[in-house]
C-alpha cells in the first residue's frame, strides 16, 4: 500500500494510550512474503499501543516531515499483542521503496502512530474481509490479534491476487485456518487458472459471495484497498444484503 486517507482515532479504549506520537524504531528483521512483497519488523524505544487495523507513517526522512517521497503511510501488519512493530510493502521503483529496501538490521527510522479508525473491536462476533493484493496487511493485524487473544470471532476472508505466487501471508493464513475452524479463507486468482484446486479463478464477485459467504447480514465487513476497488467491493456487499452501517472501509492511495 501506501498512502492511506482517513481520520485519526482519538478515543482511548482498552486502557491503552492511543495518542499519536513519534517514536524511534530499529529494524530487527526482514521477511520476504512474495517475489515483490517484503515485511519489515522493528523494535521500538518505547511501547506503542495501537488497534488492529490501524496504520502508521514511516519517516525515512524525519528531518523533512513534509517530504512525501520518503515519508509514507503503511498499515501495521502484525497483531498489537506482538512485541515488535511490522509493516509490509510491495517493493517498487519509488524513492521510498528503494530506501526502505536498503535498510539493514540495526538501522533506525522514525514512525508516527497510531492512525486510522477502520479497526476491529473485541465485541465483533462475526466479521468479513473483501481484499485484494497488498490490502491484506491490516487484515493480518486483525486476524493475528484474534488468534493471540483467543477470541471467539467468526471470520471470513475473501482475498484476491493476480497469481498464486503473489498471495502474501498464505502460510500464516493457512495455519490460522487449521488452528481455528471459525476462520475461513477463500483465495481467488485473476490472471491465470490456479494450480491449487482450493483457489478460485476470477475476481471477488457477487456470485462467489452468494455461494460461499455466510450470515452476511450479521457481519461487520472490512474493505481495505485503492478507492475504485473499495467502491466496487462495497457495492457488492450492499447488493448481497450487508447493512451499510456494517461496511467499514479504508482507502489506500499514493502507491
């Protein structure tokens, strides 16, 4: 992803300090998720509380906070219950991607966080996700949190990618499904017929959702992604019977 437009969450639920602030972080690990997507894990100089689904600003040029080329918005891609902070990005040819990809273990950066109001709440009993590509990052934070906290949340994830090789976090998602039968993941592949018979061919659409989605009228539906994708998925959600107040969206811009 990598810019996100939304307003800041200002309340302080769950007893944490969710005030946005700048903190220094140190890179501790890099993880290749797909041929083009990589995760970056950081340790922080002080604990940062955030809600599953929120995002941060990674400042690779903290001396010039107005520098939009090197200071970008990224979702947290790990549960708030973890001791590290993780972000995940598709690495391209932008100045930000190049500098991020050049970071080595032990090097420091600055983050500003937390931001965003499209978040999971513990009281949600049934949730769903309509996601494409790198929009999976906040989803991983949410489902990881559900696993870490052993919550009794019913989860359905519809996750679309161009190829099977570009399914980020597939190992984690498959493991979570095996661990918790209330988590169900439906993979769709758009550019070629998938080799894995468990993957569906084509985009996320009304027909697939009507066949596979359960209790749509009772679920809180999360949609993260580019504006056009978000609009299309929201329209389908409403068409199959999701109440509009139950559809939560976050637009990613500035790739």
